[in-house]
C-alpha cells in the first residue's frame, strides 16, 4: 500500500529502524524533561508541565525549548552552578588547590 506521505512509506518499509529512531527520540525527550524538573526548582509547576509537553515533540520541540526557555536567575546564596564563572575555571577547588591564579 502506497500513501501520499513519503515518511509513512519509509516507516512501513523500515519498521525496525523506525522503532529505534522513535525510541531514541523518546529517550532524549525524557532526559530533557527530567533535567528541566531537577534543575528548575524555582519554576512554577504549570510552566514545567507546559515545557514538558513541548519537549515531547522530537526536534522541533527541542529547538523551541532551547530558543525560548529562560531559567530563573541564579541566586548568590546557591552552592553549585552548572554554567557560570565557577564552571568556567574561576572557582576555588579547596585550600591550596588548582583554582588559584
């Protein structure tokens, strides 16, 4: 059976590859959603739910999230920073450590 959409024809012809691609996309989406929920503690739950739905759309949802999601500002009282001056090498690695310039 031939359809009007070439992607459907491809998925029918190569169903094993299609399952692998869909599983990989689902894994990436779930990892991004988990990271959003773990690192975005200050973000409201409703906003995290909305972004979680966006992240379920492979490729376009990921790009949309990367372009428009702005996490809350970092507080000076927080310890660990993932991206920032301490992560770029300006941090202190303890007494007599390698972080001193």
